C-alpha cells in the first residue's frame, strides 16, 4: 500500500508493509511521517519502552536488509515498528504535525 500525505510545502510518500493485520514502518519512515529527525524517533521509542507503555516483543521486529556498497554486499538488521508504536508516537508529535490526524485515526480504526 502506498500512502500520500500532503501539507502546505511537501508531498510525503510512504510505502507501508502489512503483516499480521497491522502496519509496519522503519524508524526512517516514522521520522518522515512526523517530519522530525530519526534520532528524535529513537529517543521517543526508547522512552516508550522504558516507561513500559508498550512491550518491545509485540511492537518491534527486525528485518534483514541487503544492499550493495560499492562492490560488496552488506546485510543489516533494520527494526520496524507496528501501528501501536506509531500511534503512541503520534501523541508526541501531533501538535507539530497536525496533518497526521486524518491519517492516524482511519488507520487505527481500520486495523482495530
């Protein structure tokens, strides 16, 4: 599924992964969604886990990503997060990115 989000200055295109009836996004995709730096996303995710707001085992999985860097093939593990994490993060960024509300509410409704 491809989602297009619009605000006054940008068109944001995010490709969603669907697995186990939920949406999964990488840290980079979440940062794009909320229009913030990836390090802010990582910090908020760590706070959510340290506060026991969400359980890491049920909201995060690792995917292997293979890419070529020059002539060598590099395999990295990339963490992806489900809709529960995306929803929790949206509370932190909702005032910074108000155009996200029309996206989050239908998505949560659809998967619940």
